[in-house]
C-alpha cells in the first residue's frame, strides 16, 4: 500500500508540475478514486505535500530575486485568513459536497492550465495601496533587471482570499487561481506571478494545516509516502519543463485531469465518495 | 556587521526554506524506512475516516508523541518540521524587515504570523 501510494504520488507530483496545476490537486483525486482513501485524509496528506513542493521550489526563486517577497507577504494576509475560513468550513460540509466542489475547481484549473502566458507592457504602479506599500519591484531577465508596477491590489486581494479559502477547503495549493489574480488582475509579469504564487502557497497551506492537525485530517501513515512521492516528482517535473516542448503533453494531461475531475464530481453528486 | 538588505533577506529566506524541506524530507524518509522494515506486510486502511487518538492534542500533543517515538514518531516529526518551515519563514521575514527598519512590513509579517498562530493554537473552529 505504502509503496503504491508513493509511486502514485510521484506521478501526481510530476504531472502536477508539468501542467502547472500543482501536485496536491492531482494527488487528491488519485488517492480518493483509485486507492479509496477517505477524502479528508487525502486532503490532509495533499496539503502537506503542497507545503513541501512550494517551499522547495520557492527557495530557488527567492534566492534569484524573482519572487516579489513584499507583495507575497502582503497578499498572504488575505490568503491565510481565507485558508482559515476554508479549513473551518471543511468540518461543516458533507463529503459528497466537498467532492463536487473539488471536481468543479479541478476542471476549471485544467482548462486554465491550457492558457498561454501573456506579456504586459511594463508600467509604473497604479492605485494608492500599490504605491504606499511599495509593491513595485524588478525581476532578473538575463543580465539586466526589468522594472514592473502592480495594479488593482484591492481586487487582487479579494481573489487571494478566495484562493486561500479553496486551499483550506480542499487541501490544495490553489496556485492556478493565485496566478490568475497576479497575472490577469494585478498585471504582473508572468514569471513573477508564478514564482510569487509558489512563495505564498506554503504559508497559505500552513494556515490550513493547523486546523487540519486539530481535526485529525493528517495521518502520518498516509501523509509520509504522499510527501515523499509528490516532492521528487514535482522537482523532476520542474526540470523537465525547461527542456521539453510540453504543449502536446499538457493537452493530454489536461484531458486526463478533466476526466478525473468529472469522476470526482459525479461520485460526489451521487454520494459515492 | 553586514548591512541588512533585501538581497540578504532573500538569501536567508531561501536557505531557511531549503533547510526546512530537506530536514523534513530526511526525517519522513527515515521514519518510512523504519516503518516498512517493521510493518512492511501490514495493510493499512485509509478508506474510513477515524478520529486519531491525538486529535484533541493538536500540535503540542503531536510534537510530544513524535519526540516520544510513538506511532510513526520520526515520520510525524518530519511532517511537523515541514509544517513549521513556512511559519519560521514568516518569523524570519518579520525579523529581517525590522533590521531593515521597514516597519510597515514588520506589521504585515506579524499579522500573518498571528493568523498562523491562531490556526495552530486556537483554530479548533
């Protein structure tokens, strides 16, 4: 059991990383549908694997000055409060309903993952919050550093609260929604959006983890092989991403994940999970 | 003494995250290996959610259990180190912002730390 869970988690980490969806959102349906693990225990194990992969990946991005640490920490106020609310809600929602929400979120994330990155022309920050909190920064591009501004911080924070709530409710990283908030709404460079999202995910998940631990959603016997599988899988995926042409692969994975999402949705709706 | 800059803070935070994850992974791996050697043939069943005996103890009780080596002590300790890593990262950032005399961001970091503390010690809601 433990070795099979480990292998499945490795694959989930790899696929999650290659698609940009994150390991957690892939490992939960795998555990629940294939291994018939209780949904809440699967979410607890996933949440810990999310902390591991995001912290591991963020270390490199922060060192290289790509993540915007000030912006990340400022937005973490919204994501952690959201995570607390979401984690608290898991106790009030029936398992079937959780699975339905999970399926819907996974399906939209799979569709979102097929989007191409768009570039925003650099412009100084707009809005009083972005200016007074000095959120504008630079990121490295080859030898030079590119300046960028931050926009619509209020709306971004609102979305971050939702991302945090989904993270706490479902035991996932909610990276896809965080990137939407930063890339589309706050108009950050794509590279900064993804790396700052990674930087924030660990703290967001930690805010849910406290509640999960109290509730007994984290079983060491399950979480240990899941963490040990997802972490190296995700790291390998990140390495492969920089070398492979991944567009056809992403389409294939998005389709598989879409099917998993539909099955979660269906089983949840018919009370079979 | 070297001056406190954003770059120095970035390096410290990166080092902390890397160390935390590596240490956690090593502990969990060691715990798993020991467990497999002892109980390799057992079939665990996670299909039914049962309330673990330590549920009401929260983090403090878990840490006590891990240190006592009960259950899957080492793996549990590793998982706790993992959860503590982002918390330590926020605390370190609060300290670094204070050294930079960036008081607004000290406040931001402390608010986040407060939410985390509520989750770990008050978050039974």
